[in-house]
């Protein structure tokens, strides 16, 4: 079997995808039109022309303004539904998906509209597409800690619809410690915890240390710089902390897919996984990420299977549901 076919057929679990990062140009233009929002471009080609990224900052400068087109519960539903259709077509069976409520709340969109739209899409996908899923709300780390706490408080009445809390956006000057109180409260409320420790950011190993030792997250999003500190790597192994890696995204943000380090961690038995991050912007869903990694690091089919086993193992699933996938 050719590698592309093998990847296509593999049952998959995606744990690191930002729903707002799945907004394809066609839907962006349709929502802009429907909501009377001027995004500055009128064709798919013009929209794609703005997708020139060589750093996290240059990506975020395109990513956040685009969210203005998302206004009603139905808009959020359609965004998540479109992602789930793509995921199902790639044989994704289970997905834990991120969203950024603070960005929407900051534009006057109620938390409830966001979470109900996304949740309804997940319910429909489980029934109609055979993809199950759950929501992880992310704190936008370049906003103040007070804003993060407000977002968590807004989420608590909808706690049944939110599985976990994450941390994303611009890492520079925004360490995990800035949100210690918010994450402590989320833990007390029964939420699962993860945080982005992006590849090659400033103070990256200190951020990984804070996430592991001070916040005690269960997973780290990206996190491959852990190889630079043997003590932290030992904590990751010992606790079975999962790393949700995104090779194509890493390629845009750092100029390097980090394929060699992801492969090394996989071969060393660390629970690394492969994910798409912002597929509409970086041009690859989970299958394209698996294929890019496999070609770059010469992965075997058995190693690709292990990547998906890792993902189902670190997913925040009840054991009886997990058993159905493993
Ligand atoms: C993100 Cl690539 C990346 N890094 C940090 N935060 C993000 N949110 C969406 N994509
Ligand atoms: Zn991410």
C-alpha cells in the first residue's frame, strides 16, 4: 500500500486544532457577506494572498481580524460543522478542539452563542458523521489574567459543554505562571488542563517547567523543546504527559517542521501525537500533517499507527469509550 493510502485509512484522533483556524476562505467570504463585515478581500485568491506567515506574530495578525466574520450561534455551528466534515473524510474518529472565547466576547458575542454553536455541531457530527468530540476553551495569553478569569467564569455555567482549559496565542512575555490562579480554579471545577508551549519561543524550557511542575498540566501543546532538558523529559515520560505536535504549523512559524525531534520522541516512547493546529491557514489537515512528518522523518506504517495510539491514549476520554478506539 502506498503511504498516502495507508495514512488515509488509519483511524485518527485529533487533539490540537483551533476551530477558528479551520475557517476556510470560502466560508470566511460567505460569513463576511452574510454579516456585512468588510474583511478587505472579495475573492478566495485575494484571501489566500494574505496568508504569508513566517512567525507566530505574522500569523496571529491575520488570524484574529478574520474572526470578526463569526457573529451568531449559527456561524459558529457552520464553522465547526465544516471542520468535522473534513475530519470525517480523513477518518478522524475523535477530536478535542480548541476555541478562543475571549476574542469573541471582546467583540460583544456572548460566550453562550459560541459554545452552543460549537457544541451542537459536535452533537450532530457524532450522530451523522461518526466523529465524536469535545471542546477545550483556550485562554488568550497576551490578554490580562483578569480577562482570562472572566472567560473562565463565563464558561462555568456551561461546564458540561467544556472538557478542558488550554492556553494559546503569543507566548512572548506571557508565561504559564501568569495564569496560575485561573488554571487552579479550572482544576477545582473539574476541567482538564493543557497549555501551549510553542516550539522555539523565548524561555521555552522554563515555560515547559512551569506548565509541568507549577500548573501540573496533563498535556502540552507542541512542547518538543522538552528534549533540551533531561529532567523535564523524565517528568514527561514518568507521568505519561502527551505532546500534541503540529509539523506543518511548526514549519510556518519556525521554518522547520521539527520532524526529527518528533520522530526521536516517538521512538523513545514519549506520547507524541500529530495534529493540524490551524489547517485552513497552514494548508494541511491531520492526514497531510502525518504524511509530511512520515516523509520527512522516514516513519514506518507501524510508527504511524503508534502516533494514533498515543493520541487515543492521551485523549480525555472515559476508559470504556477509549477502549472502543484502541
Ligand atoms: C496558534 Cl500556531 C498558534 N500558536 C499559538 N496560538 C495559536 N492559536 C491559534 N494558532
Ligand atoms: Zn495551537
